[in-house]
């Protein structure tokens, strides 16, 4: 069994080899914009860390964020139940 080198230097070397392919893929895709809500506190922390606004996405109240997450969980459960019936 081979052991994969998980060092930072090895990651950089692998990343350098795939950068041309990654650039080709990114050129064909629209820029990513987060559409799911984030809470105000989480958004503030991400801004202080220098995260671009497109990756922070829209900010909602804690109740709105919780409602959206509950809807996503319910949707995932419906998908799982449907997949189990096939």
C-alpha cells in the first residue's frame, strides 16, 4: 500500500500541475455567488478575515437562517426517502 504525501509542499506541487486545467475550467464557469443566507455574526467574522462579499452572500436574521436551514434539511430528507423507494 502506498502512502500519500499530505504535506503542504506536496499539495503545492500537485496544485501547480493542475493549475492550467483549473484555469480552463474556471474560464467556462460563471463566478460563484453564495445564495444561502448567513447570520450577521458569521458574516462579520468572515469580513474581518477578508472573505469576498460574493462568498459571504446575503445576510439574514437568525430566525431566517434557521428557517432556511430547516427547509434544506426537510428537502434532503424527502430526497432520501424518494431514493429509498426506488
